[in-house]
C-alpha cells in the first residue's frame, strides 16, 4: 500500500473552542490523532491546519504539519490545498482522518487506504459498520449508507435506510432493526488526489444541500465511492466538553 494521511485541523469550533489544541494528557488532541495515524501503514502523516498555533504544537511533538488558508469553506478544500503544497501526484492516494478522532484505529486507516488500490473504478473510499441499536437507526445524526453488490455506495442518508417496509408501524416507526442490519457511515475518506483537486470545483448537488452530506456531491456528479465494512465500531470522537472529559481519562 502507498498512501498519505492528511488531518485537517481548524481552530473554529462552536461546541468546543480551540478543539485541536485541547489537552489529552501531555499532548494536544490533533497530535494524538496524528500519533494514531502514524501507527498505520501510511508513508506520511501530515496535519493541514489554519493556525500558526496548531502548526507550532505539531512541530513541538515531532508531527509534520503545513499551514493552509483560514478561509476554506470545507475540509475538502483544505485537503486540496494541502495536496498542492505537498506536490502530490494526481494518481496518489490520501486518507482524510478527522482531527477530532484521537481513538481512531490504525487498522481502519489501513483498510480505507487500500480501498482505491483494490477498486480502480472508484474516486473515493470510506467505511461503515453494522448498526446494533434501533435508536441509532432512527437518529438523523447517525448517517446511514446502502451498498451495491460491489460494495460501492448507492446512497447516504440521515433517514433510516434501507426503509423496512414490512417492519414499519402505522405511525411509520420501527420496533426492531431490519435484517440484514443497516450500516452506519464512518467519517473517514480516501481520495485519489486528482479527484480531490476536482471536487471543490464541482457545483453543490441538491441532495447534498437537503441531507447536509458533502459526499453526496461526488455521487450526484457520477463518481463512485467504495465502502469498507468493518466489524468494529470506531472509537468515540470529540465534539463537546463532555466528550473531551471522557476521552481525556484514557490518557
């Protein structure tokens, strides 16, 4: 395998200010994420940040980082700039690891990093795992994905999909999970660099705006997304002060 891990990190966060620099033991969170990624088979792990403070923190802990613009509308735009700054070729593969996932499994990074080498027809790769909770299946904050026979995404949605026609009550709710189990999308992505350069230039898709899911733009424009189904649920991310307190106890 040959891939680069890119970790976008920005200071703006409404629920947890200065999140990348939040302390987890004796290192900031973005460094903890990079340390996990460096345990994968990636040839290189780079933090793409928007703040000199994040850059300095990474450098102080021996983590490679580059400074990108602070006005990017999305993480994908930041990654595209990072590819330019790093001089990555169009046929190179990058894995986007979110900067608030300090418990991410290096094995999952490897599995997603290998997807595009195994699936030449796909422009992107990502991951999913089986949903075990009815509450998660019905929760709009839990993104679901349905796949085709080749393990490419057919659709992502905040709605409970695939809709279990015979399991729904008259009130259009469920009392049990369908079988086979629905899949929860995991927010880790692999990209071919050439596609990542193209992606920010593509017009937004109507379904992307409706669902507030950026990956639907790629599918709407005809690009395929390969999906690795893992047996293991990912480690908890950090979005709130309560999340930070819970995860910090592990350090």
